[in-house]
């Protein structure tokens, strides 16, 4: 579902774009780095899941800083100051009626979060700093910064690859190995700001020093840092925690700098506990399940022979018959498309017996079905089910002949002792699935 973008106007009449999702309390203002565009950020599943997760424990407020995304542009070279960008936070909070919010700053957004928390403590219920820093470049009294020569190389690399997505190699190693993500990331960069605008902003992050701000922060603070982050070394996070009064430091497993890369639950779990005071029971987002796929053999020929009206009536009776058997064997209907069904079971034997029962029951309607089953780990996506096990189940069905209830070797092995009888159908290559698979006909 696409979220609606709104605009808040500051005192100078400039517009800041924002989106709101979830319900508070608490209110959470999220400040990422420079790569933002509210309109297309939901296209990337990892980013969308991260934001949806945050919105599950508070009212999440996201915005594009002026000069980025769909907020008002700024003149090339006329870069807003950090103070002016900090004011964007207050502008958006005023627009949504938020008097006080938790401020979460990530990466280069951490400095805006630091400034706002120090300047407006009465409007800051808590401060969360993730994979960020007080100073980017190394100094004699700041050894965790980037050495000058490395800083120069990083700046040149990021500027030269802006708009291609290639610069994400250091920020999200796993995602960088996915060509489709790199392509999307390049588009996200291009729609966040122009190369010239980025060139006028990014090098400045290596010149700023926010260390004097740290001792002025008096709000509850959580500092999170991924232990393997090579883009911003974890010592930067430790420094923040050591110099902010009462701050708590949590090392998070992983090597990604990009906030929606890697194990995001390891990052967001401590945030939820810090902001709400409660831990959440682990979400059942992956379960072992048996998937069943069925479709009517020769459906096109039946439809052509019977005509649309009669065929439609037959489909209704078929659907009713299948659902009756699913209920009988405790199956859960996941999807129905045309003449096919996709269902899941919490036990493989029930799935096989249901497939056989459907096959026998629809014969009374004068039609034959084919069915395929596989058992494996499935990903729960809302009311839907995904993952490689689902693809395998669908491919097993596509290999079946008319009247077949075909199962994978996994299913056969798991139902040993159930009394079900299987006949080997040989080894098959399943389209889009690596390796070869031994299949068996049930009944």
C-alpha cells in the first residue's frame, strides 16, 4: 500500500515533504542520511519492511530534508545549514501535531538528531543514534575517525559513483551482490538529489565536528552500532555513548551500514524495548509448512467445450468441493487463481490426504485435477506465504500428469509410518530450482 505524502511549510514558506504511518505513542521521527525520496522508498522490500517494523511500535514520521527527494529544492551551491535542516524536524512535528517525539538518527542523519535533541530537549522524549558518529575525519584527539587519505578516497569514490548504486558496496555488502537492488539504489540516489547537489553536501560531513554538542544532551539516549560496520567504525558509537550522559551502548551483530540491510530485527529490537519499555515476542515470520498446489487438467479444453456460463458454474462447484476438503483436513487456503488452488498445512500427511481427497471428489464433477506437494520453510508475509518451498511445490505440481498427486522426497520421508503409499516417479529438474528432485506419486 502506497503511503500518502504531505507537505509542511516552514516560516520562510518552504515545503518539507513527510509521511506518517502507525499509531503512537510514542511518536518517532526518523532521520536517515542524504539518500531519501518518500515516493519511491517503498519500492524496495527491505526498506519497506524496516519502516513498517518501526511503525508497528509507534507513530512513525518520515520526511525528505529540503533539497532532497520531493521536498522543496535549494539553489545549487546554496546548501542549508545543519541548523536549518534541524528546523525541518520541528516543522514536520508541528504539522502532524507532535509536541514531543523520539528522534532516531542513522548515519549522516545522526548529526541532525544530535542537534535537535540538544536544542529542543522538551520536544525530545528520547534519542536513538544508529551507526553514526560525532566527527567523521580522524583527529589527534579522535582516533576512531577516518584517516585523511582514506577520507579523500571515500569522498572520490562516492562522488564518482553517485547515481549508479555502486557506492553501496561498503555500506551493504550482501545487498550489493543483488544486481536488481543496485539498479534500484542507483535510481533512488538519482531521485534523491542531483550529482551537483550531492557534491556540495557530502564532503562537508567530513569537515564537521559535533563533539561539543554531546555534553549538552540531557535526554535518554540509546546508541546502536553494528560490530562489523567498516563504513563507520563501531568505535564511533562507543565514543558517542561515552560522552553523552547516561547513554546506553548496544553492539549489534552484522556488517552492514545501510539501516535496512542485514538483520534489521537485531537493530530494531533494542529500539523497541528502549522506546516502549517492553520486549516483543519473536515474530513467527518463518515456519515449516506443507504446501499444496492443484489445478484442473485440460481446463482450457473444458471451457471451450462447455462455454463460459456452464464452465463458470462448474468452476464454482469445483471451488466448493476443494474448500470442503481443505476444511476437513485443516488446510489453509492461501490463494486461488482461475482453476487452481494454493493451500498450506501444518502436517504433511494431512496435506497428502487432502490432495487425494480433492482428486477423488472432483471426479464426481466429471473433471480431473493434478496436485503437487512439498514441505519446507516458508516465509509469512501478512496473510500470504512465500519462499523457495512455495516455488518447489508449484514446480512439483507442474510436473504432475492428470490425476497425479505428486510429492517431493521430503514429503515422503516425513510421512513414514502414516500408511500412505507412494510410487517413485524418478528424478526431475524443476524449472527455476537448483539441483534434481526425486518425486513420488501418492495413492
